C-alpha cells in the first residue's frame, strides 16, 4: 500500500486534496489508480493514511473505493487487519478512504535491507493467517496478498492492507492480480481468486520473508514477466537453500503453494495450525490464532506443548539453578533422548535458557517494537488478556443495550464486539469501540447476543471472549 519513502512526494503524484479536519503531512506512495497521503487528523491529533483515487468523477473508480471501504469496515476490528476510520469524496470528485497510519512501512521495504529468520516468519504467518481466516469467514477474498500489502503498525505488528481488488466469494469476475504472488489457477483464469489462491499468496509472501524475493523469482531468476509466469504455471516451488530454516517450515510453505489448489491447506485456519505445529516442534512455543470463535491453539499443538513441557520439566528436576551454558548442554541431552517421541527439529530447544519455571511457555513472541531485533534477543512473554466481566444485556424499545467491565484496564484498551445470530453459529460484522457499552437494533429477535473481547494496545485479544445475551 505504501510504495515510497515516507514524506517523499513522487513527481507523478497529484496534489493532495484539502480535506476538512485533516492537515497534509506528506505523500506515502503513488500508483496508477490511487495515491496514499499522510495527514494529521484534527481533534484526535493522530496521523492517518488517506488513499485518494487518481480518477475524478469516475463511477468505476468510485465503486472500487466503496467496495474496499465496505470490506475493510467489516474486518478492521481484527488486530492484524489495517483499521479504517472513514471514507468520502473530495471537492474535485475523487474518492478517498481514511486508514490507520502504519509508520513501519511494509514488508517489501524491509526486505530491501534484511531477511527474516524462520521463527519470526512463522509468528507473522500465524497472525496474517488469522486475519485471512477472518476475511474468508466474512465471505471476502483478498486476491492481492503480497509483501507490499503487509504493513507494520505503530506497535511493530503486521497488518494486512489494501483490499482494493477484493471481492465476495460469490464474485468470480476477473479484477487483476500481481504476477509474482499469483498461483497457477489465477494466471490461467486471468485474475479470479478463491480462499485457496489467498492461501497460496500468503505462503509466497512468507517465503519471500526468508528468501528476499517471491518464490519463482528467487529460484529461477526469470528475465521477463513471461518467463516468470511460465515457471509459476509449470515448475515446482523452488527450495529456499537456507540451512538455518528447518525442513518442516519449508514443507509447510510448499504445501500451501501446491500447484493443485486441492492439495493446499483447505482453510487459512488449517494453514495457521500447520505453522503453529512447526513452531512447537522447532522452537517450543506457538503464536495464538486470533479468529473469533476458534481455539487459539489446536489439540495437536497443545499435545505437542505437553510433550515439550515434560522434557523441560525433566531437565529442571535433574538440576536446579544451572548457568545459561549448562541449560544449553542439558537441553541438548534431553532433546537427544526425546527425539523419537517429540520429533523435535534439528534446532535443540532454543528457548530453554529463558524458561526459568521448568515449564514450557506457549507465547506470542510478537513482531516487536523494533523491526531489526538485536542478536540473541528473546521473545517477551505477555500476560493473557482477561475476559470482560459484569456483563449485562437488556432490551429498551427497538434496541438492545449491552454493558460490561474491564477487570484489568490498561492504557489503549479497546473492545471488539460482534453480534451472534439466532442460530448461535453465524456472526455478523464485527466492530471496535473504546466504550464499555454498545447499542444494537433488536429487530424482531426475542433474544440478542454479542461476543466481546478486550483488545490491548499491542493488539492482543481476550483469550476467552465474553458472550452477553438479552431476552425480551
């Protein structure tokens, strides 16, 4: 979404529009159909990114912007999807959307100067798969996942952005694609996409974090776009050729990029589970899945966590209070004995030296506040986010009023809430609020329920959302 250095003004970018309530601060990037500017929002005194259409009074351009705004409004309560604050039309007839400003730029910018290790990549992968699963549950296919559309927020966390060519799963029209990240079936159909094609593109993006380039550019070095397309259509996913990347991680990405869509993971949740399993097997911890109504850790991951806990507890019982070097030696011995049971990767319990309780921790190491962590830095262990308490729901005329309390309020806390349909299975569009109170239309329902999570400033959510119901 952002393609130029922050504050730079490309020669081809149109002049920034005058918008009531906003002060222009710089140009973030420019493309063929839109330019993204940085503005200061009066009143809130926060910086925002405003995407403005290049076309004036163009019904097609306006429709694209409305579609993107509508899709992102449905999803922006998710902690790993870029938040949207508003939309409108400029005085000269250009459509615009107001987004959360992501000062960390995008993954494409970061890959110009660094590579990620497998542990970081899996962490980001689970978070982005959570975002993708949420979109798919809402019937939305992104269709353009790539490194430039993963932004880094103020908290240093990844956020999926730019739903500009997204569509409903029922919309099979061709809307364009980005060749290096597109799967074979999208190239063959000239741009239509599905959940399976999104999974492929996410895997290709994670592959690039390890390789520095998209998979087929990295492996085959094509000289033209035609050659690149031919490799994607006809050749296998090339190996990474990085000895420090566990084979299990490479297998997970390769499966997600299978040539046949039916051979890929059947959902973004299943893809995330495979990445969690690789985290547990290779690093002894897993990043929680953040999808409303879905277990944060699958059964297989929790079972593996138990096996890892047993091995670390055995080491701790054998000798208390060893030095860091002694812990590493003990860890190596324990891993050798338990290899047949635990199926650990070749990396020997790399987190053992910072587990001081004798119990393995399942944590989210996070993307971190710094995009280039220092050598040897250990992931932080954050406290679980509690559930809302003192929940109350009551009918008031044609509305239902829901209230709750935050048992452990922290600066920057917000609340993600979603209406649970009468069948107790379907969920309507989610929303985000800073209030501990929401009012919804009752309609003709005799019972109305919502599900509420506390969302921390670092975008971690309640481990167990609270469900609040009201009955007539």
